[in-house]
């Protein structure tokens, strides 16, 4: 099995976590399972949005493994890492959630990260799709050894600041040793009075292979405001666009850009 890798990037508050969770639900509905949902944002909310609770993160395991690496033990370090990492996978219906947690601290984690990269490469063969909810930047992709992204979804609010942010994220992705087959722009939370066309024809948008316009969805806003999960019944107003976005993410790979 070769996993389809979909990464969501965008400015904080643009709604990328909500959109990522809805795409995960749609993938499950389409039978594209199992899915690995990776929350790479230090402000980790993907599991909560999916209605799951997390106990430990990669950051916790990294600290534990860093301490274990300094102590003699009869259990090989790679086996210890595999055991701990398998324990922090949160299981949902049709998907698992892996939460990265806080960024690396001042200690040297080279050895630990090498084990982590090996583990994540092995995980890729166990899932039909991997959906990554990014932090504002994209540097973590190289740290995760995700070297082939099928679709990078750039999520932005329909204003010049949002489009400038995702353009910079796209430029940063170009500087990383990561192959991106397709880029999509998702203009999110767009109301009927927003003039979308002038934004898309201006100088601020990133170069993309397709664009979807996600309408304002009052139900989703209410759920996010009250900390309620985005389940398979949520988002009637935006459902058709999410279905279209998911279809685009699953299209055959384009030439690497």
C-alpha cells in the first residue's frame, strides 16, 4: 500500500484544522481507509476536532527516549521507540491520530529523530492516506522525512493578508527537500459578498493547480466556538465543496513541481 499524502498549510485562524478534519471524514466515507491524521501544529487541536482525546505526543516520547538513550538497557532503543510510538496512536473510526506536540527543545535529538523518521517511513506503508495538519511554516516536513507530498492544500481567508501568507508558505515548501505533486488553494469562510475574482487575478495568490471556494458555514463556526467535534454530519453548507476538494486531492499525481 502506498499512502496518499495530503498536507494542509495556512495562517492561524484560517480554518485549516477544520477543513483537514472534514476531508478526513470524507476520505473515510469514500472508503479510503485507514487514514493517519498527523497533527503537526504545536497548538494541537486536530484530535479534538475529530472527537478524540490524546494522552501523549511525539514530543513526550522524544523526551523519554532522549533520557533512555543515556542509560544502559536490555531492550534495544529502536524496539523501545516502536513500542512507545505505537502506544500514542489515538484510534478513531477509520483513522488514527498522531500528535507531534511542542517543537524540539534545547537538547540534541539527532539520535531520537533518526528513530522517529524510520518509524514514520514504516507507517506510510500501513495507511491508505496520510493527512497532515501543519503549523504556519512547512519546515517540519523535512524533519518528519515526508519526502513526497501528493497534495499541498493552502488554506487562506479571502483577503490579501491570507493570500500573501499562503504564497510565502508555498515558497518555503519550494526550498525544502520535499516533492510536491499538486498545490491547491482553498479560500475558506467566504461569504456571498466577498469579491473573490479580483483577489485571484491580483499579484498575491500563490501558483496553484486548482482553487476551491469554501462558503461560510454557520454550523461549523458554532461547533468550533463551543469546542464540539466536526463529525460526519457537520457542515451541510460547505459539504459539496469539501467533496470536490477531496476528489482533487485523490486525483492521479501530476508532474512534480
